């Protein structure tokens, strides 16, 4: 393992100029943030998290060119022609998403293949000298032509945090110095304020922060900057959000980031209110808001665009770091474990553009959320390529934020899962390793082991999930008498010795959540449970982005799915724990299943309609107006949402 890491390290630095020759900080420390991100090379995913990233490597992330255009081009290393010349920036947006996810996955895995795949793009842009000082392609045009920098330059930020190459900061400062703050006023372009704030934090260049504030103020000053198809966006208002969901979720973090550098509370209040409005009107049981492009309310037919499987954990991660409020971590886990994992094939070779809590059929003609009929099929690449790039990011974002640094030289275990952190803690910045042994989110116990050469005092914070009613902590087998508050972090501030063990027990209880149109769903801890619909798999034919190695897949229901749960209370649900050492998201592995009483509804069938070609197609259907039961009571087994392809998650009450 040591030799492998040395090889990785040597390859990582081979094309970089080392030495911190400029007075740049080695990491970002926003003065008004409660927590700080470690370097991804300090975090070691283990267990199923490591396996998930390995599937990314053998799947789309490692072989993104198999997803077709624009990933089979030079991406940021070449001019990529778009069919619509008036928006010549799309292919760079989509490939920028990919590079960001790929480089993070590579550093988390310590994998030279993924790192080098991403760094071909990073190093080309870094080393290509444009006369005007700007990075990347010089002929981006159309509205939002500065938006692609936001996603792509996150990979520059990651590269700097890992390797501390001052050329990264030099290049970004030179790039952004060629713009005025007003140049980033238009809605998607304003997201460059993230990079501007980061540059201020690393370099101390106040002009970067001033540009970020100017960009956001100008964005708010005139409706023309916020107009998308006649819609408006105003995080401080009580308007019901109906904006493009990806844009809304990306921008809503910007005022919070500005707060973290300025301390101006009005910024934070805007972000908090904007998110609260979105969650009130659009948040689905899967942990991601409805988004058939636009935010679209809550119903049993609502679904989400795959881009938002990454934007939610990223934006909510900023909110967690800035506010220190543990509830953001609960929300991140719910989004990733359910909506995220539930939208990809388990080998990570295909993904949906649209996915949904209720999806009874997923074919090239079954999309009921609008736009292209094929967007609910599991494909390596879709007609619009943003989701294919973005899907590579949600799990690296999750793992990157599992462990946070505290401002008093401690460590916080924020998101749970098998992993480890290497950190320098305490007054003397002493090295420790904390290993988290658990099968979470299925296990109710999380074991932390401390490794250190000598005893060291530091604060170790452990998140207590808000959904847990009676948590407990033991330290070296002794139960703590402290009052643990669900939804908060608990701090253990003590002298830690090598071999010390901390165990968090978080019993999971079944909850029945209620949804519109008399819908109900079953949840346990961070996991939402679904009825897995047995399916017939077909390989997509006559589709350019379906290949032998990365086939497009359609799924037709092959068994009854039209169930209504009988009136039940949480205590009526039987929890079945299975002993398995296999990958827990593999279909059929299911470490925990739930058994519930149900009846079929005789008048609930797939929706039958005609497509634009006049052909009969079938789609997921809404609840029937009259819920006619067969009268036959059955017991059905529910499994974790993330392990399903076709599923019934929100059940109609009888």
C-alpha cells in the first residue's frame, strides 16, 4: 500500500512545479465558517464507499468517452463544436462537470488512472498561455458563456489543495483579473463568485471578493439577469420557487459563501430562506427536490434531474460547513443514499437523466416528465449531456465531506460510512488517524478507532442524526453520561491515546411519512424504502450511445406493482436484518428489508398514451382517483431505494 501511494504521489507531481513560492495559504479558512474541508487525500473511503468509487472507475468515470459526445472529444483540450453556435459553451459545461468528479474520485481512491485522466484536462488548460490571460477556450459565446468555468475550475481548486502548486492560483488570479464583477451578473455566470471567494481566501486579494460581491449585487439588481423563460428567482422573497432547479440550487449557495467571507448576515439569511422555500414546495421523499428541469412541486409523479443529485450534496455541504448545523448532514445522506444511488445502474455504466421515487417503467419512450421521451431509460449518455457529466460527482462530493476540520484543531465526523481520516490535531498539530468501522447506513453502530504515536488532546465531534431518538456514545466501553441532542454535534474533548475507541449507537426507527394526494412512504434512519418491481431488461438498439461495453438499458415491469399499503403504524412494520458481506446496493443484497401488509388496487395500471409519432407508449401513472382494492391482504418486502431500478416508493393510501 505504501509503495502504491508513493507511485501515485510521484505521478501526481510529475507535471507540477512544487514549492510554495507565493504567500498563498495552503487551505481555505473562511473566517465565518464553522467547519473546514480537509484535502481529499486525507480521507480514505473504505468498505462499500471504496467499492462504489471502484465501480465509477470501471464504469462511466473511468471510461467517459464511451458516453459519446462531448466526452469522446478532446473536451477542454480542444475546440468542441456545438450544433447550436449561439450557445457555444455547452460541451465545456458538461465535460467540466466530469473533470471535477473524476479528479476528486481519483484523489480519494489514490488512483493514478483517474487522476491522470482528469489532469490531462487540468494541465492543458493550466499550461496553455492565452494572450489575454484567460483560461480555456477563447471563443465561448452565448448567454452564460462564463458558466462552464464554475464547474471546471473546481478541479483547479482540488488540485491546489492536494499539491499546493502556486501556478494554479496564479493562473486563476490572472484569469479573473481580466473581468469586472458585473461581467458575472447573469444568473449562471454569478456562480463564479464561488471561485472568486476561494481566490480571496487563498491569496488575500481583496479585489476577488469585491468582484464576487459586485456580481451578486448586480445579479439581484435587474430582472433581466434573473429572467429564464419569464421566470424569476429571489431567495429573500416568499414566492413559490418555479425556476430551473439546477440553476436555483447552484446559485442559492452563493450568498452563504459570501457570508462566510464577509460576516454579513443578510447574505446567509437569503440562502437559508431560499432553501427553505424550495424544500417546502419541492422536496421529495428521495431527498432531492422535484426538477423536470424546473422546480415542479410535490406529487406521486414528481421526479428529479440527475444533475441535482450532485448540486444538492454540494450546496448543502457548503451550508453544513458554514453554519455548523448538523441537519444539513442528515439531508446530504438522504439525497445520496436514495435519489443518488437509485438513479444509476449498480455497475455505474448507465444513468437516468430523470429518475423518480415512483418509476414503474424505464424505457426509451416512458419519460413522463417532459422533453425527450428517452430520458428515464438507463443510458451511458443522453440527448443532453449535462447529467452524464454531473453524475460522476455526487459520491466524491459525499466522501470529500465526511470528515471536517474544526477551527479549534479538532475533527468532526459529519457524514457516516466506512472510512478513515489522517489529520494533524491539537495545539501541536500532532498526526492522528481515525478509522470509522461501520456498515452504515444499514448498521446502527459506528465504531471509531484512534491511532496516534503518543497521547494527544483534541476535540473530536460526532454528529448525532436528527432522526435518532435515543442515541448513546461509549468511550473505551464506558457509556457517556452526557445528554446527546439529536440534530447536533457532540464534542468529546479529552486526551486520546493510541487504540482508544469511540462507539456511537444510533437506533433506527421506522417512520411513515405523508405525501400529497393521500400518499405515504416508509423510512428508517437515512434510508427510504421502496417496493422493488421485478423487471425485464432489454438492451437498447439503434442508439449511438449504446455500445457492447456500455449498453443502454430499458426496464419493463415483469410483475405486479400496483400496491396500496394497508393502514399501518410504524410498529406494524417488520424489520428484517440480513447477514451479507456483499456490496450492499447490489440488487438482492439488501442488508435490511421491511415487511409490510398491502393490497393490490385493481384499477391502477400503467398510463397508456401516444407519443409524437403516434405510437402507443406506456408511462408511470398517478394514483387512481378511486382506489378499488382486490380485497386480498398480502405481505410485501420493501428494500432500500438505492438498490432498486424500478420501484414504488410513495404508496396510495386506501
